[in-house]
C-alpha cells in the first residue's frame, strides 16, 4: 500500500466504477452469490477495465459442482459473444473449502503490449 501502486476504495463493489480504466490486476473476494460476482466480472471484462482478475466464487450448500460449472459456462458464453479473447482457470484450493478461485486473463488486442 505504501508504494502508491495499490489503491483501496471503500464503496459498494457492485456500483463502483474505477476512475481510471487501465487496471492490470483486479482482485475480488466478496461474500455474495457466485452468479452475481460472475456477472460483475463479466461486466468489468466487457468494459475492458482490467487485464487479469482473480476472484472467488462462494459455493452454495447444495449442487456445488453443478452450480459452478453452470456459472463458468455462462461466463464463457457471454465473454465469447462479446468477442473477448480470454483464458479462464478455476481451482478449488485446499484451504478454501467453501469457495473456488478463478483467474480470468483478457488477452491484449493484436499489436498492443501491456509490458
């Protein structure tokens, strides 16, 4: 935080719009329904507000695998329909038994470098 490269905003995460649209990393860990968090990540991706995101999806009590699979399939469909080139990975980490962690990487446009 002291480097000035990380900024913390105290705001409603579902209404917040970043003042600058050149965010490289987005980290999201909200205690919210997984479908709602996925929709938020889709919106940020469609708007091009980040390059890479790490976010958690809290698992429901029943049908965990089915729910997460449906959410990830929906995200894949929506991002593809919006012509976003991306890679998405999802892991169920050992110590996070009640959530999965998703990495969403938006590929740069041809000829654009984010180095």
